[in-house]
C-alpha cells in the first residue's frame, strides 16, 4: 500500500477488512483478498502472500497431562479451543496428509473469535489450538507451545488478491496489481 500510494497519490485506495466471505461484485468492490482455496472459481487470482501453514499446538503442560494425538481422529478425545468465524460458524480444522484431507469439527468448551486469543489460551494450557504458524511462532520459539500432528499440517497456498474475470479491470486496480506483482518479483529476486 505505501508503494502504491507513493506512486499514485491521486488515486483513492479504500480498504475494508471483514473476515466474512462476501460477494465482492454484489457489494461493489473492485477486488478482494482471500486464502487461495477460498477464491471463487470465476475470479482471476493474483498471489499476494507466501504459502501459509496452520499448526496444531498445545502447551507442554497440556501435552504432559493429556498426551499427544497421533492422528486427526484422536482430536475427539482432547479439549480443543475452537474459533468462531465472522460468519457465525465455528471453524472446522482442515488437516491433510498426502492425498488424504480431513475436516473436523473438534470438541471443546472454549470458543473464541480471535486467533491471537486462541493462541494465548493454548499457551495457558486450556487445550489444543489450530492456528497460523506466524501467530504461534513467538510462543513456539520461547517454549510456551509445542506442535502436534505436524505431518497433518502442510502449507496452503496463502493469500490472493482476486477480481472478476468477466469485467473490465479499472485502471487504478490494474496499477495496484502491477505494483503488487513488481514488489513480489523484487522480493523474490
């Protein structure tokens, strides 16, 4: 955003943050940002972020008291910290190993709506949590959390900016896409 605004000071850039999966066309937005697997099929997607890995984590004290799940089905015997999505639905943990994909509505009596709170609750020993590695990393580095089911937690494609394939791309959006792609190439070089 800073680079885009510096290069195009007369363009108004309006960002709306909302965790719900909304219809950008219906709401009048030029583009949206989602994890790659959530981008609608009829959209053009441009990578804007690196792959993301979600991890199953717990405090060392929780693991010592309750053991380590060996496979996703074992999660049903654990206390899991659940997350409520902005849509109101509870998030199902999506695990994968090779060609096997598992989506589990884990058990748990604690439901939170913020991934940072979920991570902190896991560090406090309240149960297992399924969170982005970037959120868990500080807790992992200082030993407050450990990972379990690592082989069921592969990276996912990451964030993509997407826009309708069947509409003319407005010049400001084209310029924004060009800046994003240019910055990614510079970073990758």
